[in-house]
């Protein structure tokens, strides 16, 4: 039995027990609680008089510390700190740390337990562990992404640089016309692939950062389908893939026409690339429940394992990495999903029993009917993606254009382009200040303006052009590597005639110049 000795030493000990911030519990060798301090009362929700004389298992149901537990695995419990579960008066269980020490009072063995609620520490540790695992996953994904991007960038660059060097090595006029055309196509094809890759990566980044604008409007689905088929026709022809359609008359859908075309082109391109030789791709459109229209893209290709469909729309995830002959880094379908959802639509995929894959794009019907409601092909195709006539017709009277650009290679390209336009003079300014001076001295019929200029940038230059009476009415074409939605919106607000992003579509650019001049 414990004796309550009224001594100065005992008073000091009692004061320590009462004021220590950790719970302190003292039991005899059978586990009967003898002392239960205020901190322990607060921790467990019991008053001392409710637990003194009761067994410690009341508070530690899964791991009590009775006398028979003085040895664990051949070693003493005393002095060991452990994590165990504690149980409060209300029945709730919480993690706690306990350090047990042995003492003798009145010749009898006693156990002194120091206990502490470690709920917050466990949460912090779990959060840190989760953060570390996420960082490791992110680091692995980054490494894999950089490896894929290196492959995707270097592969077309190898062809571009290689064929360009071959042209450089050949004396002028030494190549037969057919071989010369083949070399050019071997440069242009990979270059277009690089431009598409960069655009897709930028689009993913803009969407995820919330800086992506979708211009939703009533859109003729027949226009989108016809334009998408036209864009992918050459690829399908090269691979011997037959593309068929079965389009019911459907109303217009609510979508951004340019972005929806981008999505359909992506699905068509995949259906062709991952198809079997001589395979088929089928497009369908029909109304479904809920005032929606479903666009279906179905192929007879290699298919998608059903257990891996969940990975299909993850950025930079390729389900067929062994198909190295097929370009791509796994961005396209992730971009399709995010674009369609931004238009309040849905995208789904299902494997076909006979092989191949079927994709569904479900879009809302437009509220107001338009002339597109007469049928899927009621209106002619939009002209934005069609190539203008080449070569351009000759200009009838001399014109002057000013190009404000500081990059020598871009200046050389622009001079070469204007060599194809007779009766035109191209002036060059290396910065915004000199561009303003040349334009003010005039006359100038067209200004082509880079944005990322040394000193005064292109947007500020444009603002000053609009402020002067001599230059306010001169059409200005923006040509810049700055391709964000904010840059495009700012250019539109400032009154640019057109805004091209580098690398530009040369035939379309020249057609625009001709339209101005």
C-alpha cells in the first residue's frame, strides 16, 4: 500500500505531479491505478476519483501495462517509449505515446507511466509522408516526362536538321525536283509535329492554371466533322485507312468550334495512327437523352485493355509505349477531356468486342436553332483551317510593309517571303522606337509587329501607333512566339488586324498580307 507522508518532500512531489503538462499515471504491479494527475484527467476525460482503484485496462484497452507485461521479447518494459491506443471516457480511441518507469514505494513495485496525446503529431507525420510520396511520384513522372519529351523533340529535330544540312551540302540546282520536294516535305512534316506538340503542352498548362478561355456558341457539328476529316485525310490515305460517316440531322451544339475541331482531329488522328493496315474509322452523330448530341468515333485498331482505360486521359501517359513508330507523348486525350469538360460536355471510351475502340463526345444542344439545324452539313466549312491559294496573285500597285523584329533569322525569313510578292517593299526596324519613327515618316501600308522586342515591347508599340493620326489607321499584323490566351486577348483589344503565333502557317500568313495590301 502507498503511504501519504506529509513531508516537505512529499508536498514538492505532489506539486510536480499536479502541474506537469503530460499525463502521469502510477499503478501497482497488478495494474491498479493509484495516482492520476490533472493532465491525465484532461487527456482521458475522467476525474481522478473515477479511475483510482480501477485497472489500467480501462484507459489502455489494447495494450495495458500490468505486472505480467514487465518483460516483452525477453526485455523489461520499463524505460521503453511506445505508441499505443488510449481510450477516453466517451469511448473514443486516440493514439498516444507512453514511457514507463519502475519505482519502489514502501517496498512495493510500482509503475510510473508518462502519457501524451500524439494525434496531431501522427497527422503531421502522415501529411509529411504523403507529401514525400507525392514528391517522389512527381519526381518520377517528371523524369519520365523529360525523357519522353527529349525523345519527341529530338526525333523530329533530327530530321529537320539532317535534311536541311543535306540541302546545304548540295550545290544549287544539283538535286532533282522530286528529291528536292521530298527533302522539303521531310523538313515540314516534323516541324509541324513540333508546333502541334508545343501547342498541346501550352494548352494543358493554361487549362490547369485556369487561364484558358473557351468561346462557347452554337456550333454546326457537320462543319466540325467535315473539317476534321479534311485535316486528317492525308494521314488516313498514307496508312490506307477508310473513313466513313453516318450523321443523323442534329441541332447545333454548344461548343467552341475551334476547340471542338481540335478534339475531333485528335480522336481521328489516334483512330488512324493506332489502326491496323487497311482498317476503318467510322464517325457518327445522333441526338441522345437530356437534350444532348453524341459524336462517336469508332475504329478497328489495336484497342485498349479494359483494365487500363482509367489511365487513358492522364497527361503524358501512353498505353502503348512499345509503339515507338507512332509519335506522341500522351497529351492529346488528356487535352480532349479537359476541353470537352470545359464546354460542359463529357467524353467516354469503350472497348469493342470485335477489337478497336469507340469514343463518345456528348455535348449540349444549343438553345436557339440556327440554319445548322437543317442538317449536319447545312453550312459551308469555316475557312480558318483551309490553306489559301498558292502562289498568290501579283499585287497591282507598289506597296510598303514594315517589319518590326530583332531576330536575324526571322528577318531573313520575312524578306524571303516578301520576295514572292512583286511590287512590294519591305522595311525593317529592330525595335519599337525605330519602328515608330519609320511608320511616322511613312507612307506605310502594313506593319508586321513582333511582341517580345528589346526595350519597348510590341503591345506598347501598338498602343503608340494607335495614338498618332498618321499611323492609327495602318493595319498591324502581330507575329510573336507569345501564344497565351491573355496575349491574344490583349492583341484583340489593341486592334491588331490578325495575330499569328510562331511558327506561323506561311501560306495563310501570305494570304493575310495580300488581303491587307
